[in-house]
C-alpha cells in the first residue's frame, strides 16, 4: 500500500549503472586533473589513492635503492606491489594529515602529446606558509595519466615550455616504457 513502486527501483538502478559507466569509461582524467587529484589525495593523507596518480617509475626515487636495477617494463609488470610499497613509504615518512594544499593549474603552459604531458601549476600550503610553482611531467601508463617527475619551475623554464616539442617527448616515453 505505501511501498515504493517497482518502476522507481528500476530508475534508481539505471541511474547508478549510468553513473558507474560514465565514471569508468567516459570520465577520463586529463593531465591537469591528475595533478590536482594527486595533491588532493596526498594532502588528505590518502596515500593509496595518491600513488595511483604516480608512475611506477617513481619507485626509483621513492624506494631507492631497491629498484635501481629494475627496468621500467618490469616495474609495470609489478605495478600493484610497487604501488603498495610506495603508499607504505609515504605513510611511514609523512605525518597522518599533511595538511591542506591549493593547486592552481596554469593552463596556458599545459602541453599534451599522445603519451606525455607537461603541466605547470602554482601551489600554496597555508599551514606551512609554502608557495611556489612547479612543472609536472606526466606519462600515459596503463591507459592513465600518471606523474613521472615534479620539479620547481623558473621563469626560464616556463619560456622554454612554450616551444617544447611534445612529439620528441612522446618518442622518449615510448623508449622508456619499452626498455626491458
């Protein structure tokens, strides 16, 4: 008598299925969103999520010297294990809640190729009175944009980025990922 009509249940199930399908197949993160999501996850203390936005090649500096002799192709094969180790390294080295960060993407400097991207952004950590700008190099790894390198940006770096050839960088990424 006062129950929920069956057609309402069908609409709810259809809506949930549609939202899942959209997020899984159509909502592919851009390089800029990858940078933002990495910092949001990292600074909220969700290191398991944060390492999902990092390339497995970040194992070289993060887990030094353990993987120094491991070729990139092998790192990709051991992706789950390495991501777990990187998350563990972060959780051991970083306080429980690193604080808050504000990231502002400088879209006019973003360059995207087939397999690589460069994103320039400003950051501010209010609690620590830190601010600056950085350049992130991302690669497409297992179908997702992932951070390969992060470095401070200077004025000369930014002017050089305007004329940077992404095709050459894509070729270098292809060589990196095929090294075995």
